[in-house]
C-alpha cells in the first residue's frame, strides 16, 4: 500500500547531458515525476538542465533549475521541506549528491528519508570491498579486486593479480577515468587519473576477464520482496569495452538456457540481499564455454540500460520504480500495456532489439576513437526487428551518420588487410563496418571472432547480410 507519511518528494535530476550520461535520465526523471503525481504526491524536481523534458512546466509540481550542488540543494530542502528524496532517477550524479547530503548530515538535520536505495545499499554497491563481502555472503562469485588509494598500493595489487588489470575509479560516471593497464607505465597513468576523478579518491584494480561475454539483467523488487526480471541484455562486444560503448541486443541471443537460469537466480539473490526497492541493473561476465560467471557490478538505480529495457519490453521501469519507492507493491501496480495484468508479471518479447551507441566523433575529429572501459558515446539508437539482421540494419540507418546499412551503400572505406586486422584488434566506432568489409573480402568467421572476441553467432549474422549484398550484386549484373 502507498505510504501515507510521504506527501512531498524531491527528485534529483542528472544535470547537463554529458559524455557518459545522456537523455536516458531525462526519460527516467520525467516518468518518475508523472508516476508520483498520479498517486497524489507533491513533486519537487531539482535539475540544472533547461533543455530536458522533465524541467518542462507541468511535469513536476515545483521545478528548480539550479546547479546540483549540495549547498544549493540544502537551501531547497530547507525551503520545501520534502518528506523524502528519490535519488535513483538521475544516474551517478544524483546518487553522489545523495551520498554527500547524507555525509554532511543534511538528511538527518531536516529529517529527510532516501527512497529506492538506502545509504547502506549505495555504499555497498560503490565500495568494492563492501560489495565483494556482500556477494560472498550469498555465494555469488566476483572478480578478484583490490581497492587502492595510491599508485604504490596499485602496484602491490598487480603483484597479486598480474597484468593486464582493469582500473575503475569508485563513484564515477560511465567508467570515467578508468582503463586497462598492460604494464607499469599504463598503470601509473590510469591510476593517477582515476584517483583524481574518484569522489572518494579510490580506484579499483580488477582481475582481468577480458574476452568473456557480458550480459545484463534488469531486475525489480518491492517492499514485500516480490522480484521479477524485466529483461536480459547481451553485449555484442566482449568484456573490456564499457557496456555503454557496446552494441547490445535483447533478449540475449547466445546465452544457454542453463546459464540464463543461473544468472536469473543470481540476479534475484543479489537484489534481495542488497534490499533494493525499485529497479537495478546487474552486470555479469560469462566465460566462453558457459561454465563460469562473475558478478561484475550492480547499479542500485535506473541506468542507461533501464531506459533501453523499458522501451524494448514496454515495461516502464522508472514509472513502476517510483511507485515502489512510496510503498506500493508490484501486485498492486497495473501494467500499462495489457491494462489487465499487474506489474508482477514478467514481460516477454518475440522480436529482437538492437541498440547502437552514437559517438560524437564527427564533431570531435581529433579525439582518440578507441573504445574501452570508459564511455565516449553521447547517446544511442534502438531498433526492433523480427531478426537480428533486420534490427541491426534499422539501427545503423537510425544513427544519422550517412550510412544506409552495414554494407552495400557505396560508402565502404576500402581498408587494406593490415588496416582491417588492426581495427578488429583495436575497436573503434567503425568496427561493425570493418567486420562487414572483412567478410566481404573473404575473411572467415573464425578469423574475425578470434581477433575481436565477438561471438561467432553475431559474425555469422553479419555474414548473412554480406552474402545477401553479393547475391543482389550478382542479380543486378544479370539484368
């Protein structure tokens, strides 16, 4: 039942659209405002971006176009006196702001409650030591990892793990400041940069699972411990490339049913153990023969993938998460699509969804285009088709980069074999087109899979498009 003690809720936005955090949080924030107002809650939105939909008049009861700064937010709290704050709709920016409000004693001073993810939950997900301890408590495997606060400590961690290692700053957005270190020189550069970016001056040195498959599960939970898996998503690119930089598909295409059930159960175990009320995103790495997996990360909030999962399935994660935050349960919330079943029913889809990131390299021509563990994309497109091939072709046309498809539009770059090999080993925004050109030139599926660590299933699918292009060229020559 809806809590009667909550009448005024402050929603924290994500601020400006920046690299690593784009319009998906405008979608989430707008959904949350509308959802709470439907339940008679007075909504107070704080967001500094006047270009977003959520700051339009009529979305929230009161809108503050102010910087997402702890001192300014405190003044708004003092004036508006909200009963609670919802920090899970504004990405990492909102979570970090909520943590700062807590650490400064502002939430306690004004008797303001955090909804969705509690402070302890956020700390557990962001602090690698606490996260590993929490996963160990429920028997879920994680990568070996060390949290360090200096380069010297990083060297000590590498002596135990060996190169390469993945370096991830704590409390940052989209992997900002992170990277993969193959030697001491790279380690020093990435660690020192990461310590500067981290909110708590901490970086995580992770055991390498480069080349493993990456899968994500979008999970919902309410206060009565009802849990569902909304969607599972597969990254076409392997571990080592940030999920926001990878082409992804839903539902997962190469996951065995046995491993899907294992990851599904693991997802429900994790969200229950962390006591998250609302939606969360859980990322897994799975080895090539589907015999091992690792829990890589848990986002105790809506994420970029949440917006994708919502649009792919028609299940409005942010809207339902907002209702859960004020005490409603999944069995009480009706599904907007069916109008007959409650939100506790898991959605199913009989089509394929493909998401492709949109990089701003056409505007910033001098930047390094190599893709890795930190995000460089500023948006994404999504397409739906009956087959993977159809959805992929639609998505490429939607990118607005002047390409009419993956190949056959006369805009191929004509790379040499040496250039193809280099670009397959070192991914850029052009890799999907390079794969198609390589196949067109006679490279085998196994050769490309070995160089890219992309599952042969997806390369076979691209080959079908290439083969169709060759067939059409042959038929055209007969006319």
